[in-house]
């Protein structure tokens, strides 16, 4: 095999490896919608991008809004969101209110979560809800966030920033394409 052919094959293999790693890296994340209702009725919603194995606790920590979580040994508890609630060193300071946690079902209703934020792994494009709430005699939350679908949250928010390939990937792609063009031209001139 000639040196030129060896270089061309190497460039093509490097280009394919770069494209494959970029595709694999893009597939390693998911997007989860978050809807938060505060005591005064105001609502915060956003789409959060996290790794595919992220729990709801990870989603909250990656959100744009400040969240105070505290792990008591059986998983993290939501103490406060954007300063509403209790401090993390006294997570259950309010005996009559807590951050109620919900999963959106059928894109039109909430279902109260039966496990904590650290024990649930939401699916891609799912919506998780939180509301500062009191509770009824059976300790069920009485306040729910408004129902917003993933698409509604995405339309109301700012679009995610476009992914920009790293410079090495661009150089590798450009070099590979230039090599292929040179090879094709040389081969055409031989004919």
C-alpha cells in the first residue's frame, strides 16, 4: 500500500471515529421538563438537559433555579426551591407545608410521586412537577402545579443553545474532506 493511500485511509478512519464519538456523546443525554408552583401562585418552568441516568434530584440541581436538597440517609429531600421552604440544615422546619413532587401522566394530569427525587429516573421528554403545598388528613398534597406539556414548556422558554463542535472535530473533518477531494482529483486526472 502506498504512503498516500495509507494517509488517506488513516484520515478517513479518524474522521469516522470523530463522527462516531460525537454521535455517541449526543445520545448520552435526555431532556426533562420541570414545572414549579410557588406559594404566591407564580410558576417557573424550564427544560433541563441531563445525562440519561439522571434522577429527578439531578434534574433539579441542573436547573436554572436554586434548589436546596438535603440527604437524611434515605435519599435527598427537597428543602427549598428559590428560597421558598426550609433551610437545608432544618429541612422540615414547616410542619404544615412541604415541596410536593409529581409526575405528569398522559400530558394532561399530575400523579403524586410515590418515591423521592433521588429514587426516580425520569424519561426523556417527561415532565416533573413541584408545588409548595399543605396536606390533607391522609397526608396527600393539596396543591398542584399547572399542567404544562414538554412541548408547551419548550415553546415558552428560550431554545437550548446550538451545539458547537469542538475545534479539533472541525479540523479533523475539514482535513478528511480535503484529503478525500485531493484523492478524487488525483484519481480523476489519472483516468
